[in-house]
């Protein structure tokens, strides 16, 4: 197991920052100076001019001030009502979440305003994350693949509402009681209303047998998924389906007579300058030196460094936040009628609107929220060792992409996105959830304290804390409620995690349930001492 420390992160803060000046050129900027003790207590940074005696305009540009405000202004996803909230530094939150590397690109005024990398490409190494570092995008692969399909619709080669079996050549969706009544269409695949199964795919460790696309569709060995079939009447409900995107991958291959990676490179990447993006599995040699290594929750390097994803349209894209920002900007321009490099204005409008009442907040490939100037399109992405978040506004030229190389990166990315939204004044973007501190008699805390399978619970000053055995994280357990069956429930301050202590009939604590908030993971831990 390879571990990284706060000192290692600071030593490797040799990140590259691209800041776009008013003239449109790029130049490097410098990291923010260390916080004073007062700043660490309040979370607010003093005016740089008061630290150096220079005027702010000579020390930093407005863009650099915004970068610092993001870097030093994070708040947890959940805060306790009525209690003072200290803003946290990005590097500290990386340590808290045990995520070795983060890459960010921010869109403002319809362009990439800045892009910056933090931390390292691999735990224990000194290779810094830069704006050119590539990550597995996970399900952010889907809206990019959706644009590849919608291009063919715009060209008249496909129809959004036609039975896809009309276009499929190498394989057909099995006809059953559901698909016979209502056909599977491209619109339904892209809006997750096609009645198809298989939520997602874990990928394959390097060196293991890799299935063909047909084996994946049929659920045949060595595929690690069941057959992809229609098991619900299409159009009756929204159910997220990565399996549908595997049908889309086969459809695009059949219609274009091209490999999926080749078609997407020509139809999307080359059109808008996404030079550090590919669906190829495994990575081509020219990209491997740029690839961030994936990490598990325990900071352990993922087996083989990353999984192979033959399920390319569903989760196999390798890319950077800057390239995904170029993609977002092109969609923004398309929505406002300023560009048709990828799609027509009408198609972009269709892509970014809710498709029906039963699938509110889901368009064609994207989740969609808000309306008017608050309209935004987004998608999250998760592969083993990588967690990412993509958000863009349709009419204001704002947005951001955050990519991480750690399994705990989802909530970190959400915190960073909230910070960006606050600094840039995004309309309608939710802030942290507020919860009240419950009332549980602190006299019971010593009975809850002890050593559990993976964590240690301690009490101090009438408060309860949970920490890992190695002490890398120590967080307060805030009482939330006392439930039935003598269970006491707490939330982990600053995170979406929840802990429920379990007691036997005699009132003795026997264990705990720890719901991490990371992709809904929950586990039972027996009390050992």
C-alpha cells in the first residue's frame, strides 16, 4: 500500500496553472502564500496588499484573486446549523478525503479562464498533476458519446425516434414482451427511458480477459455483466442504464463502419481541439505518460493503475478538464446559435431540455436543471480510482470540470464545485446542506466509544469523534436522532457520512453501520473493544 502525506502534497505543489489574460494569451501564475494562524481559524484570507505592502493590482490579477478564493474557500457539503463554519483550503480537503490528485478547469465568459492541477499523479511519486494530466472520465463519457450519435441525426443518417433495431447490423435488441409493444429509440437510450438494464460497468484489471462488444451485449464470458435486455416497458420511467450506451456504441460502429474511438476522434475531438482525449482501450503510448493513476479509498493504488473499459461509450473516455471544458463551451455556443461545429442550434436545444414529465431533469445525454439564464447541463463520472464532475450553464458562458484520481473524490469534487459557484456567482446552484445538532445525552458517549473493525470512536469534551486506525482522519460525530431499536444515529461533520450504533436487547453496543456517502457505500463494523 502506498500512502501520501500532507507534506508530500505540499512538496509536490509544483502544479502548472494556465491563466487566460484579457488579451487571450496564457501565462503561469503562482500558488497562494501560506495561511496565517488567524486565516486558519477564520477561513478568510487577508488582503494580499496588507501582507506585502504592494497594491493588489500589482500583486495579483482579478483572475488570480478568484483562483485563491476557490482554493481557500471550501465548505463541507453538510454544515451544522447555527455553528461557525470555517472555510477550508483545497489541499487540506484533499488530505481529509485521501485523494492524491485533482485537476480543475473553470469556464467564465464563454472561455477557459483558468486551469490548474493539484497534488500528484500517483501516491508516493513526485509527478505533479497539471492541466494536461489525463483521467478516466467515467460516465462523463456518455454525453460526449451522445453528441457523436446526435451528429448523425443532424446529418439525416439516424432518427431520434426510430426503432434502433432498424440501424443495428451486427447485433439486435432481443424482442420480448416489452420491446415488442414499444421500441427502443435513440431518444430513449440517451434519456435513460428505454427500459434497458445494467446500470454500470466496473471494467477489467489489466491482464485479465477482455470481452468483445458482442460478448458484453450478450452477457457472455468473459463479460462481467448480465445480458443487456429490455426488462421494463420503454418510455414509462427513467432508469439509468449504462447498458443502453453499449447498444449506442454498437449502433455507431455499424452505421459508420468505423471503430468507435476512430469515429469519435473525427466527429468530435478533432472538430473542437480535444487533443488530450481518446476512447482507445488501453491508452495509446503517446498518452500513457500523461495518465493519472487511480486510487482506492484507502489510498492504495488501483490494481494495474487503472481498469480497462471496453464499455467505451458508457465509461471509457480518457480526457482532461480543459478538453471537457472545450466540449462544454462548444455546446454553449451551439445553444446560443454561435457555432454549429458539432450540432445544430435546434439539436443543442433538444439535448439540454427535459424530455418528458416522467424524466424531468434529464435531457439527451445530460442531466439538466434550471431555466433561462439558470439553465445548466451536467454529468458526474466514476470509474474505479477516479471521480469527476462536469457542470456548465447554457446561456451565461459559465461552468467548470473537476477530475480526481481517488475513489473518495466525488464529494471533494462537489465541494470544489460549490466553491467555484460561490466565487463566480452561479445562478441556482445549491450550497451546502444544513442540519441541526440533535439532542443525545453525552453520558452515553463512553458506551459508544471503543475500537471497531475499521475505526476508533473516542469521546472528548462531551463530543464524539471517529477516526481511522492510522489516525489520518479524525472527525466529529454529530448527533442526528435516536431511532427505534435502541440505535443512535450521527452524521460525520463535514461529509455526507452517517454512523448508526447498534445495540443488543441489553443495551450493549455491538457494532456500527458506517454509510460513507461515497457512491452509497455502507458497511457493518463489529465492536472489538
